C-alpha cells in the first residue's frame, strides 16, 4: 500500500489526482492538499476582470468532487515539507505522511520585485492589478466599474522576469473589446508594456509569425507598446520603465501615466517548497529530471508552473518560459505512469 499526496489543486493537481486514482488499485491512498478549498479555472480570469464571468462560473469546491472518486482532501496551507521524513507539516493539524509527493502548487506571485507593484491588499500598498487569481481579477473588476464613470489611460503588460505573456495580450484585447462595446474606447489610451524583446516573443522566441501578427493587432486597435521594458517602480497613477536596446543599454526612460494598470508579475516558487534543501533552484522552482522527478528526492515529482525550466534564450530584460495548460496536463500523465 502506498500513500500518494498531491500538493496543489489547480490545473496540474486536479488531473493528477483523477489520473492517479484511475491507475492505482483501491488499496492505495490518494490525498490532495491545497491552501484553498476551491479549484479556479485561471484562463477565465481575464473575463472575470471585465465582468464577462462571475466568480461562481469559474470556481468549483473540490472536496465533494474528489471524495466522489475516493480521493481524500485537506484544504489547509502547508507550513513546511520534511522531505527527509516524508511528511507535510501544518500549523494547526498533525503532519501528513506520504510515500510519494507530487508538487503542483503553481507559483508565488513576486510583486515585491518591483516597488509599488501588485494589488494593494497583497502587501504594501501596490498600484497595479493582476489576473493571476480569481480574487485579483475581481479586485480589478471592482475598480474598473468606478473607472468606467471617469475613464483615462490604461497600462497592460508584464514585469521583468515574467514568463506568462499570453494572458497579458489576451487581456489587452478583451479590455479593448469591452471599452468599444461601452463606446468608451476613444477615452482610454492603452499602452502595452512588456519585458519581451519584441512584441510576440511570448517567452518562446516567437511562435511562427507571432511578431507581425500581434504588432498588427495592436496597431489596428490603436495601442502603443514598449518592449525591452525594465519596469522598476510604480507610483499612484504613474509607472517608471527603462527601455533598453538589444545590448541591454538604456534606450529611453518612460514615465507612463495611468488610471488603471494590469501588469503580470514574475513568478517564484511558493515558500514551503522553496525552503526544502536541494529541491529547488535559487528562485524556488523544483529541479526535475526527464521523468518529472526531483533530482534530490526520488519519491518527489513535480509539474506545472512550479518546476524549473530554463528560458529559451537570453533576453536584454529577463523573461521566462511559459508553462501552458496542455503542457502541464501531459507532464501530469507522465508523472502518473512513472
């Protein structure tokens, strides 16, 4: 008999639980542990941010869904991982022993790397929004409703070190569409600010003709852009960005005014995972081998945004490689079979 514990109940953790349960005999135990008691469909968050979806349309309570399949669930944050002792530690309950651990926590949102960035309630009075969680998207929606009564400039984009650029473009186009429907677009200058070396880089060195396609889309929607943007500070209503050239030398300093801003942050590993000796790289991402297994602990596997994947190329402003939903699900299938 083995006890498999899956840490995280997102786009990686939930498929991992279902596939593990389907492959294993009933004498083996599967438990999902998550800091929250719900699953959120992250790709819908841009729609939530402009009121196209409600929270209950993109969120599911996971306990009854897992229990129906004979999977245990603990909806509490883990305080530490004792990798040598094969157990998870909690602040307010007994440790949980495991034989195998699958880490699918997703990332820690590293707003603190840019002073003044992030939603104000994420600690330290930030001035930008995020669509990385459903609660952050709802916070944007609350401010957006007020903004619509007295619109002004908007900044959308991604901070230095970000790796998930696609949702920034998607959100810019969604915002443009919503404002046009409301007949307010002419009152809202939109600037796309990104750490990518060019529009359509996407952390992947481009995908097909993504550069010209996305530049064309931005132009047709009357959006300006700043690439190679080393955003270094945000104040109320103003973003400070240094634009560099292909050699990393300063090209232009920008002070961008805004009434509303959504900037995707850089990612790091979540604290309990990052703190495990020899498990992660310096940013807290899990180091894995070709079998999705930890290089230091042979009974720990990991998939999704929390694993260490090097950038596809060196860029003048740091960028990371994105980890997409389909990619995550295939990593999970590999883990289950392994």
